[in-house]
């Protein structure tokens, strides 16, 4: 199977960046080596019943030791760029001082990536908050935003030389809402008020860090990465249309509107005031500073019916559709609609698709992994990006999630998103059919 795009697509020109992405806690392992501090995900994994199979990140893909092999794997896929994240607990001690052993790991990794000619995208926060900060309230404590600023200052001073693009945060929705409102991610708290206040402090941290990163890394792009699903109403009924509006408002607009316009969705003040965070004077100006790019992570869509208690509830699509192994609907048309709609709603900066991929039930048979569903998924979504560009959205690059199978948060190791299969017993990596198809597409580009 192959992945094809229209031959005239601007995505096939040399200006468009193709890459793969990973995150520190999901692949690195080595959680107790070189003075790394515990993170909220170490604590969450050690809490019975929180992670499927009682899995943890202690070893993961052992990238901390196998990083040179993994860079060769990135090269073998023929991509232009690699997106990774820094583990805050690995590079800074409890007093806010540099942990040079942890920094040296990233320094050698980044140097090698640049030596291999790769464009390097770095995310400063992909959910692994140091546990000692969570003990003081985590993202419910406004002070954590200022500690993030210090962390961003340290890391960009130390590593800016080898980084082309910095993202402050990956998916504030997941960090705040899944972690503090719904309780299904670390730290496992569950109150609506908690989630929205945590989100505000994360967005504040983003804004506080921007001038520091620009000072330390004047040659780099600086932005943030959001995740969004396209929301649909379950029917034409007014109450289901309202449910869809509220889902989009709380999941999507709550995060992009303050960044783009300096305010939270005002409808919440009237309809759901308990979702409105406490804001101090000047916060929104800090949050809404201009960014060089917006990263967008997309996987699926959702369908919503009215619920008197929660305003909306998830319902299945009434039409026959295909789902991935994690139960997410495959809906590339929703991707185009989301991108085009956002472009009409806001004056967007240039965008990168920073994550897009599918969990499939992958198995090695005779040394091969024939993940045909993932190949179809990638083709559909790459063409959805092409269509969005044709309709005027300024998209500069696409990163497949993920370079390799890894620790999938609350799902543990039960779900595989990689273009490369990882045998967790032997740590052997095997490129899947999707990885070969992705490489073939990239090799087909004209200089």
C-alpha cells in the first residue's frame, strides 16, 4: 500500500516540512538515572488502578540509552524534522538549579540531530511536571507558572544553539482537563473548577515564557501546540446543537480564543460560570502575546447529545464508520473542516500539524507489520491537510505520531501508535508498512 497526494500539492515542495514526533516520558525510560526527579506520571503510574496493566515509564523504549540508534531510525524514515520534548524533572533540581547530567543527554541528542541535517522542534512541556511542584499544588498553584518560566529560561539558555523551533506546551487541554478536571491523567484530580484554573495557569506560563525564550533563542520560532477534535451535533434538535456548541467551546475555543484574542469564551459567563477561571489583571495580555506558529494535534471527531447535568455527552456516530484500535472514529473530512473553520474564526499564525496518527492492533508476522489501516489513515489525513491548504489555511509542516510505539499514558503499552514497532522485551525496532509508505511518499518529492 502507498500514500499518495495530488501531484500539484504544495505539500510536495521543498518548503513543506515532514517529520515524526515523540515525547520524553513516553519513550525515554531511565526514570531514576542521572539525578532525574520523580514526575507526576511516575506517581500516577505507581497508583493502583490508574494505568492499564499497571504499566509505567521506567523503561519505556529505553531511548535514554538507545538514542543514537533512534536517530538512525529517524534518518531511515527519510523525514526532514524531528519533534521531541524535554523532561523538566531531568534537567532541573528542586532548587531550580541545572542538572547537568540530564542536560548533557539532550545536548548530545540535539547536536547529533543537527549534524544529521534534521530540523529540530522541541516541546518544553509534554505533561511530566516534577512531583515536588505538584506537592505544592501543581497547575492549581499560580506559582507553578513562574517556575515554568524559570525552567524555560534554563533550558533555552543551555540548548538553543541546536533547536529550530520551541513549543511551550503540548496540549494544555489534556494536561489541565484530563489531569485536573476528569482525573484520567496525572495527577488524577477531578473538579471542573480545577481543570479550568489549571488551564489558565498553563496558558499564563506559556505567556510568561515567551519573552524569555525569544531572548535566549532569537533565531528560533516560538509557539504552542493545541489538540482539537471536530465536534458534531448528534441531531438537528436545538438541544443537541447546543451540546455541540458547548463541547466545542469547552474543548477547543477555551484554549485558542485566549491565545488569539485575549479572552475566554464569553458564553461561559452566562451558561456555565463555574468553568470560568480566576484571572488577575494583566493575565490576558500576557497569554495573548503574538506567537510565530500554532501547532495542531488532531486524531478524531466527536458527536454530542444534550445532557442536563454536563451540558453534553458523547454519543456514537449514527452512520457506519471505521474506528481505530483505541476506539476513535477515522474522520479526515473533520480535520479539513476544523482547520478551515479555525482559519475563518481567527487570524491564525502559520500552522504545523504537530501530531496526527492512529492506534492499530499491530502484530509482527514473518518479520513484517502490515498496518494497512494506519496507511489509509495517514493518506486520508494528509489529503485533508492538502485540502485545508487549498482552502487558504497556512500550514507549513506535518508530523506523524509517532516515530515508534511507546507508553500511551493511561492506556499503558496496550496501544500502538508508531510507524515503527517496538518489542518491549528486546527493544528491537521494526519499521511497519506505514513507515515504509511514509518514507516512499517523502522520497517522491521533487527538490
